[in-house]
């Protein structure tokens, strides 16, 4: 009589194991870290949730307004012009966004993550890098500044997050990777923006001005544009690197604008450089009397008494950084302040020399 009972024991054990098998066994070798009513969450899901929970309070919605006159009553009122995203820079109420988000607007409103809306004033803007700074008046405890990362050490393939307000909806999170580095895009005033981050994280209309974050939730870029004929995300988005943002925003907060240092020169056109068969660089056609370039002995191309061309200088590098165009030169100068000394590499009549120049003010 005991033998049948012993035979049934293995069957009972198997039955118990099957009935208590965890649901996540069906998900392969992935290891869950938490369990919800719908089932376990994976480690990467928890990372996504954590980044959004911690950083979404730093992200704001921006509405720009413009003055409009009613056709019949002639009454003037503010009407919405456009929307975008921004983020809290510090606990003084400074908010960073894209210049093109606020361009053309007469006023702006900032909506925080708690859905409260506040008037914003313009602190400063730098169209050349598509950046602008607004300010709202709120107690420090109401503000959640975004933590800053770095962009100089980014690697293609690392995970990124984008938080924004596409189509004027509530905050959204999209994920992706760094697809490429050192891309170039054009700013609102047709200046070339270099060193741009390319990502496949979905960036839709309304995400402009929002943060691009690394896996630790640190700011690595400001989302600024998408490449798409239809205007919707096509897997190619661009962000201004945070190292550039961190160079520009404090100056906008301090001065309200970017004062570009100047050499006191005027550049030749590309056509003239080709006609004279000059090397790549910035050929000088004018040197302002008493300016930094004049004091350093730089010479412009000019017409001689016999009608011929008197050779002048071509700037080919600044601080050993190659300068091929006027845009290149302006980009290098933007990293300096008036009064800084730089070493300019010059070409004249086939000979190259270096000359120290103390930069003046662009004003």
C-alpha cells in the first residue's frame, strides 16, 4: 500500500513547481528588479522611469505671445504665437530654451511640471547658437535646476533621453542613443553651429529647447532641430552640446548678450580669394586704424598706385586652430573675451608667420 504513495510524490513536486513558476520566466534570461500588478520590470525600464521622475520637474513648457489688434474693435491683445520646451538652469529662476522658440514673440509664459504658469522676461539670446535665457520670479524651493554633464567625452552608441512637450501635450520621454558627433547645422541667422550631437531619440515639434540627458540624468545637450521633410521625427535629431551651452548661458545671464571679441578687420569675399588664388583662410581687405590688428602690424590687400594688387595678410589659424572661412574665425573668437591675447597665423606672398594680437571689443 505504501508503494503507490511513493510513486505519487515526484508528480506532486513537479505540480508544485509548475504552479509556482514566476511569470518572468517567460521573458528569457532577463532579470527583473521590481514587480508591478502587471508583472516584473526590467532594469532598463526602471532606469527610464527613474530618469523621468527625477528630471521632469526641471522641464518646462514655453508659450510665446504676440500683440494682435482685433479687426473690428481695434482692441490690442496678446495671442499665442508658438510653443516649445525649456528647462530650469538655476534656482534664481533662469530658464534655457532655443532662440527660435521665442523668436518674434512679444512675451512668454512658462508652465512648470506642476501645471502652474508664470510670466517670463527675456534675459538674453544668442541666435548664432540658437540659445536664449528667460527668467521667472519664483521662490528657490519651487525650482528644480537640471544637473549638468559634459559633452566632450560623449561616445557614439551611449544611451540618451529627451524630455519635452511635443504638440503642446504634457511632458513626454523618448529614448535613443548618440548616433553621431561633431555634426553641423544652420542657426536661425544662417550661422553654422559645429560640434552638434546627433541622436535617434524621437524629437518632435515642441521638443525644441528641451534637455538631452545621459543615462545618469545629466544634461548633455539642448534639443534644437529634427531632420524630416514632413516635420515629424524621422530618427534624426540634433542637440547643441552642453559644453557650448555652459559657455554661453552664464555670459547671457551676466551681460544679457554675447560680446564677441574683435580683431578690427574686414574680410574679403570668397570670389576675391579665388580670383587672387589665395589659400584657405580669411583674407584682409580692411584693417581698422588703431584696432587690434593694426596695432599688431597686420596688413590688408589693397590697390597700388599702378593699379596692381598690394599683397596683404590671410589669417589661416588662431591659436593653431585652422581657420578656413570667416565663420570659422568667428567661432574661434567666440571662445574668448575682449582683452585676451591670441596667436594669429598669417600667410602673405607665400610666407607664413605668427603674430600675437590682443583682442578688442566687438562693440
